[in-house]
């Protein structure tokens, strides 16, 4: 039905569909039975909603507030996205034994190895928490590096790896209200920075690289 309404699938994301016309551009993001429709062509958006209501039982929830664990808030200066409730649920699942907080998600110059510590008797919790942190990095790019490191050990995590995983959770507890802000006055100028560890990985001697992209002064990746 989406393609019949004139949308074309994006080459970059199979869940994203795009419609362009002289009046503007309309974007439709689909995940199972959740959907976002946005763009600068209000007449076409109204047309798509009407077509969808003819075919499916659909509820229009108005302006976007919550989508797949991501909270969206609007002000006259722009809008913010965060995952505060998602973090709360994550901390509850982790069942941390204390209220400790830390100021950084990972200690400086940590070099983790597969042989550090003792093997965990149950791998499920480690894998579940790391998987959840990967999704959280959508709005919290400040944890991307430690999550990347911890993801390398999901096949055979140890007590040491798990202790560093708990540190990331303690950091999130202390910074739970942080969010990404998209100012309405930002430009569309892209700036990109990259870094690397120059083959310093103690296990395979490979270089761990990282990058960030700023869109009008906002960190977006």
C-alpha cells in the first residue's frame, strides 16, 4: 500500500519510504505496526493518512512524542530526543546492587582482553545488556566507544568485562536526563572528525577507529 501511494523505499534504510513532489517531501518510517509520517507537504500527508485509514485500523496520535523507546519533546527553539524511560527500564533489569554513580562510562586507557577475569556462568544477562546499550547509543553517542569495546566479548564474557559493563550503567544512572537537542536555527553544514588507536588493541593489534559528525553544531553520529 505504501508504494501504491507513491512512496519509494530508501536505499539506506528499508524501513524508510520517501515521496517527493513539487510541493515538497514526505517521509514515512515503518516498524511493524508503528509508523512516523513527516514532511513539508501537509496535503499529501493528509492524503496518505486517509488512504491508510481506508485499509487498516489506525490511530493518529498527533505530534510525535514517543517511538520505539525514543522520547521526543518540542520547544520554540527546536526539539530534543532522549531515552530516559528506556534507561530506567534498563537499570531495573540490571538490578544493580548499589546507588553508585561515575562521571565517565569507561576508565582512561583501559585495554580489555578476552582472558581478563573468570568466565561468567550465565552469558544471557551480559548479552542482553550489551544489546540494549547498542540501541541506547542512538540518542547517547557518548557511550558508543565503551559499548563497541564490550560488544567484542559477547561470545565469552568474563567477570572483568561485566564489571566494565556495570560501570557504563552507573554512568547512565548519573546522566539519565541527557538528550540530543536539534536547534531550529542550526545550519545544514556537516563537519566530521575521526580518531583511531593506531593498532593498540592488545588482542589482535588492530586499530579501533571512531568518528563523529556534527550537523550545525549538533553531534549526530
